[in-house]
């Protein structure tokens, strides 16, 4: 901590992917950057599932700032070809399987059955939504320890000063932000503080980041978790030996020959009436697994004998998938979070600004974290690299937009949690999210400004449709009534064939938007 340099253009708190990527690109543009991480760089983190929107933003950043390595990371095949040692997994889309209700008296009622309805052969308990039309355009599951470290190393090579195990113990905000840093890797009695200043302070620290009290007071930082409608708790870890769900479907003769993609090559969601389990399979044999359920539901039945972290064991199909699984060294036990959701404001105050992922954590459902983090990077780069006369205006707009988007995502996610009872009900309301995501991808692909509000949060008619749908759900209308009511009302906001009973829960064409998006980007380069 003895370096003579003490003045920086930008100080960034948090060495995750968004903070490291921002540091890297700023440094390549000649900006003096200090990146500060309280823990160790490259540590375990969740938020691992990329999406077409995230891949699009990566390509746009690559082209705008002349960083071909980012372009290579935007699809699974180019990632594997360019960085074979950077661990990841293939993601062709989103797969959902409903395992019933733990309240059933017999075990077979909690076993996965992909029920068929009548002559139409409509799958009742599964849903596959394509994100890319072929393996060529596949999204990627990020092993966060690897990709975060990759961005960090590029930031260092570009000239950013990066400090791990360093804590901000005091701070004041004047014309510049004055920070007092302490090296936590040394014995406390031998650690000497270091004072640095920065024109801008960016908080990219994520849900567990803590600002010193002096800085929090000067910013007026406040927790506003109560504004979020979603309220869930979660346990998660990385595992070896998780069985293949595709093989289980084959064994039980429930895998269709015409599936749009391998169900394991997906952000896999195992839904139940009380919660859901995610499985993200990496190429090196590790699977990210998490169990999440609403706080309104019992975390575990009293007297059931099942630990709170393992209530998923009441579902035989899930128990079978996990029976040979063992914890990875990075997560020797379940990591538990009592409430996933948290939000803090203001997004921006004078020369302090937060990344979307530092403003709020919403939920793992719908995998919005990576995309929103990358969008935050793109927007802050535009502001911080602009003329000073424009920077303030751009940051004020950024703050308003991020808060609106987070509230929109929260609204869409919480509605899905209200509809976990059946696959048909969940499918209906989840299409609101997919409509908003696809509309955002198409907007950006057509040359739309990344500073504009996304997820249709500036579309009053769409926001009203979310509110009206929530009311219908609260009125306990039947699944069929919900479909009949929502189908015609969703049509003005989508052109991807969403909420169509004729596709039998297999949405093959949503991935075309990514192909068209990348084609347009390729033509413009």
C-alpha cells in the first residue's frame, strides 16, 4: 500500500465481472482507475446464466471499444475456440419442469410426470423457451470465478490498479471522493492506511458490499427493501456428480424426439408448488444448484425431519438427480440467504454512482443479473467518457432508468412466484417477461440507444397489463381463464409466437431474435 500515486479519475468498489470490465475498458481509454475488492479476486459467485441481451451488449462493447476478446465471449462456440481454459457451459435456452405439490399424500404425486391433455397432446408440466436457434449462437453459463478473473487480468494489463483484500474504512465526498484504505491481508497491527482520491466513485460491490458509515451518511444511502414485491429465500452451491435430467427423461420415456434443444443445455428450472431448483451445468462436470422459494411458504414442514436447506428432497425426481452429488471445494456446504431481495438508494449522488447489481438484487428467476450488469457498464462508460457538460445529465438519466428497470423486473418476477401452483399458470405469466426481454433485444439490435429504458418499463400499456394480470391472478381465476384473458392482450407487445397453446410448451422461434441481432451487428462492423 506504499505506492506514491494517490489521485485517480475513477475508483471502483467491487471486483466482480461488472466492476472489472468497467475498469478494463476505462483503462484502455486512458482513464486512471483504482479497483478495490474487499475480499479476494476471483472468488465464488452466483449470477452465472447469460442471455441473448447480455451477449448482444458484449458484442456492442467489443465493437465500440475495439476489444475483440469480448466478441469472442458472446457465443458459446467462439468462447470455447478462443478461451478453452476459461470454464463455462452451453445454454441454448430456458427449460422448466413442474414436479407437483409436496402436499400430495403419495410419492407418485410428487414425481415428475409430463402429463398430456386430450387429443392435442399438450404437455402439461414442461416448458422450453429457445434463446438461440442453433448451437452456433448459443449463450453461455459463466463460471464466475474464471470470467471475473479474466476481466480483472485484462484491467491490470490495461493499466488499472487493482487491490484485493482492501477495505474502505473512511470516506468523505467533496469535489473529489477521499478514501482511506486498509489492507486486510496484513496483520491489523501492521496495516498502514492509505489515502487516495478519485473524481468518481462507482459502487459495483453487489449485494454484500458495505460502505463506510461516513460515506453512507454523506450520500444519504438507505435500504428500501420494502419497495420490492418479490420476497424469496435461497440456498445454493456448486456440486460434482449431479445426474443428467435429459437422461432421466429418456429413462422414463418422457423426452420428446422433436425437442428444440437438449434440456440439459439450458438454464434448467425444476418448479414445484412451493419453490424451484435451478441447475446450470458447466463443461468441467460442475453444476450450479440452488433452491429458492417464497418467504410466504414454509421453509420446511415442522416435524418433517427434512432440513430447511433440503426441502427439495420431498420431490423424488429431484432427489434422484442429487443422490450422488457432492459439494465442490469452493462451496463445502449450502450457502443460505434468508431474503434474496435487497435494494438501496440513491443510485447516484454527486460523484457517486452505483451499478444496477449494487442498487438491487431481485431474484435468480429469469437470469437478468448478467445482462443488467453489462448494460450498466455500457451506460456508465458512455457517461464517464463523455464531455463534462453531458456527464451529469447522462448520470441523472441513468439513475432514473436503472431504478425503473429494477422495479419492472421485480414486478415480473413476483408475478411468476404467485403462479407456481401449475405449469399452465406459470407459463402464462412468464410470457410477460419473455415479451419484455425480446422487445428489448430487438430494440437494441435495431440501433436503439442503450441509455433508453428496457424491459418495456417505459411502456405504460404494458405496465398496466402487468398490473391487470396480477389482479386476475389474485382473483383466483382458473388457468384456462387466465390464458384466454391474457393471450389477446399480450399480442401487441410481441411477435415471437408467445403464449400459443398450439406449440405444446415448445417455443422454438424466440431464439431467432438473437440470430437476427447478431447478423445486424456483423453487417455493421
